């Protein structure tokens, strides 16, 4: 009487055992890919571009391997690692003044692509701060416009927050980051102008002092 039940339960057990094994392998593997992407971003900010792209390429190979292992039923476990990969790769492209790659060329899910781009906004802010410290505000406007445009392009997707959980929160964080950078640039420009005015005033005083002794 239970021959069919026994047979089907064994098939179900085999199916879920396979899923569980693949899931565990993907979780471990994508954790390694995420770490590699984080290292790539750190290296990039340290101006070690060769080292950065090596980490990115290693992460790419891992993701390709586990994307195949994930088949159609476990792709959601790739989202976080893919998101980090998008962030690292896009940031590298920005540092090279290259076109930001599309979702298809990166071979990632739509959710990972959008979330990774929003995370990239925070890293662009860091690039801007580093440039202001080293060179002032003369070369940061392009980066600021870029982070603002990324936000503007993605913002209409906010209506799909129920399909992309956490999207609206990331958009809110990105907006705060953008306004924070705007304030920093504005304040730094004011400070620079004030210094220029003071230096010009001091030059005039010195010129007047020198003219008295002629």
C-alpha cells in the first residue's frame, strides 16, 4: 500500500538533499566572493588598481561558478555577493573614467545591479572626500554629478520596493549621502574663496608697506 509513498518520499529526500548541499556550497562560496570585492574596493581607494582588478576577477570567477550551481532555485543566495561585485566593478570603471558596465555584461540579476549601483554612491563619496583632501574641489564636480545622476536614474524604481525589499531605504541613504557631499563641497569652496581673499588682502598690505620705503 505504501510503495508509491515510499518511492516518492525517497525522491523528495534526494531532491532536497541536493538543494541543501548546493545551498551550503553557495553560501560559503559567495561569502568568499564578497570578501574579495571588499578587498578590491579597499585597494582601489589605496590607489592599488592592479591589485583591485585582480580581486575583482577572482570574485567574478567564483560568482560564475556558483551561479551555475544555483540553477533556477537558489539564485537569491547570490544577490549579496553580486551586489558587492557590481559595486566594486562599477567603482573601478569610474576610477578609470570608463563607461559604467551594464547588467548584461556583468551577468548579474536586476536586483543585484540596482542595489550595487546605489552602494557605489557611498564609495564615490569617499573618492570625493579623498580628492578634496589632496587637490581641493577643482576635480570633484564630475564625480558629484555622477553620484547624483545614478540616484536620479534609479529613483523611479522606488515604487517597486515591495519587489526589491530595501530599495527605498537604500535610496534614502543615497539621498543623504549626496546632500552631505553637496554641503562639504560648498563649504570647502567657501573656505577656499575666503583664503584667497585673505591672501589677496595681505598682498595689498605688503604692497602698500613696500611703497612707503620707496
